[in-house]
């Protein structure tokens, strides 16, 4: 005779398993929606910090204040950039992180890029 104990039986009912599964799916969907919402540019940095950075880094070439034309023919004003079709937080952050021939190579943290993008977008008049 062996002392085998009977196999354990999962006592969780089918409806309880379904409820747990639904809760997990809802939680995953919520996380996914938050990520998509953030990726769409909804989460931005502090616009006043972005203005401070623009004064320090961008002011020599760009007009950073609203209703002011660009200071250099090749450098559009921040308001003009904000009002361009397709300008989003993501497009601005990608632009700011990419080297360009007519711009200095700025090295900035993600928070600084968020803040600068937030300030530029705050100038949108549309």
C-alpha cells in the first residue's frame, strides 16, 4: 500500500476564474491605454520650464515669444512651429533629439525635451 494522497483539486469555481481573468484583462487594457495616451503626447513637461530652456538655448535664432517673427530667416518662430500641421509632442521630441544641419547639436534629457515641447505647443493658436 502506498501513502499517496489524492490529487489536489482546484476549488476555484469557473465563474471566479472568469472574474479574475476579466479583472486582469481590464487592468492590462488600462495600462495599454495609459501608454498609448502618453505616446500620443498627452503627457508633457512643464511649459514654464520649457520657456526658460528656450530662452537659454533657442533665443539666439528663434523667436520664442508669441506674435514675434523669426529672428533668422531660416529659423521659424516657435509659434509658427506650434501652428504647423502635424506638430505634436512626439514630433517635436523626435526633432529635438535628432541632429540637424542648421541647428546646434543640443544634448537634453527627456524631461527637458518634454518641457520644451510643452512650451512650443502652448503657443498653438489653432
